């Protein structure tokens, strides 16, 4: 909702009646990078990659003085497509943005979502990171070699959990691993969870043979010794993490995930420019740079129309990979 004089007082009163106030503190002006009432929607459960990214963005934007009182809320379901449909339905709302990534691209295909990313306003790609292969501290698998040996022997007996629905990054990564290991992707026992937060308990409790998720989601548990990191899926090792790449483990494959921000369709040029400008300023801030380093995120910034072209390319790529894997 956009408040404009002379309706501002009436709008504010209605907001008090229907829920928590969405206006920023201060004079309420919509100048510079300030977007009073900005909300970040997270399309999966708390604790996952989209959630961590959105809450980090909100905190860093406020700490950098770029805007104030950003609300972050979760609307999980169907691999992120419930949130995507809600976003697409908010036509013209310049104060709403969706924290998303490759998982939503895949979920659109596997859930046959009526709403697609082509229906949104692309704002920016922010980060890239490898997925990781992890087990609980009490797991019998102490190395990636031991895990692969057991997985090859009986794929069905070694379920893999991922924080995304089929077609998402935590699904595609183990499927590509299986293909490289000589395991038929259709033989993989993949157990989907709605975000890394839901997956964590199953990995810690050895309810799945191993888990695949983003490094930023599980770094704290790895450093605390609760999780054992067996491998990273990217092209290089992660500094400070004692784990080989998949190629070092003998698998001829690699995989990275990315995350970004999209907005509803129908934004005015001014609204699109303001939201893109805020995210661009956030990307340049020291607060965001520190957060990327802390979370092990690589900078993959791409804003506006080029990000839209990237989304279209990713959609084609995911469709092709799913077809090649027979999925």
C-alpha cells in the first residue's frame, strides 16, 4: 500500500486496525533510498537460506542507514511457489520484495506453478555459494569417500535430505552427484524439506543418510561440531572449512547456488528505480560486505534487466537438466 496526502492519515489509521504498522519511523518521507513500509517476503520456513538472506539484508540496510523498520515475514509452501503467487498477486506494490533463488526456479517447474518468475519485476541477484554435503556428528560416515561407497552400494538405503523441492538447488546438487558417481538419479532416495531450517533436525538426528544445503545456513553448526562437513559442491574449497570439493573426491561435477530479490509486477519506473537503488546501495555497504564474508557468500551482484535475462536463462537451464536426468 502506498500512502499519499491527503489520504495518509486515513491509511495509517486503517493499518493500525488491521495489523502492525508498516511505516518507517522518522518523518515518513520517501526520499533517497528510504522506502517506508518495505517488506521482505521469505517463501520458506525460518532458518533457511532465503530467510537468512532476507534478515541479513534488512539488518544491514538499517545499520547502514539506508532505510528503516523493514519487516521480514515467512510465507512457506510448495518450494517457494506459494510466496511467488502471493507476490505476483500484489500488482503494483512497490513496498514488497521476495527473497528467492534457484530453488524457486526449479519449484515452478516441478509444482507446475501458474505464476512464474517471468511475471515478476527483477531487482537484483546478490550472492552465490556452493552447496555442502553434511552429516550429523554421530554419523557413521566420516569422509565423503565412505559416504559415496555406501551410497553406490545401496542408494535407497542412504536417503539424502535437501532444503528445496525437486528441481531446486538442494535437489539438483545430489542428482548431479549421483550421475557422476554412476548412480541412476531415479534410484536416489531424495527427501525434500521446506528450507534448511527444517532439514537441520533430520540431519542432526541421522534421520537421513546425509544432507545437502547452503554453507551459510549451517556454518555455525559445523563450527560447533554438531555437523560434520564432508564436501563442498563448488569449484574450489571454502577458506576455513576442512572439506574437499566433489572433483577432489573423484566426482566430475560441480554446482553452485545463487540468491536474489524480485518484486511484484506493475511497478512504476520510479518504484522500480528506488527499490533497485536501495539494493545497489546495500550491496556497496561495508555492512553487507562483512555479512557476505561471515556467511561464506560470493558476490554475484547483477541488477535490473540483466538479472531478468539471467532468470530466463536459468529457467531454460533447469528445464533442460530435469529432462536430462529423467526427472
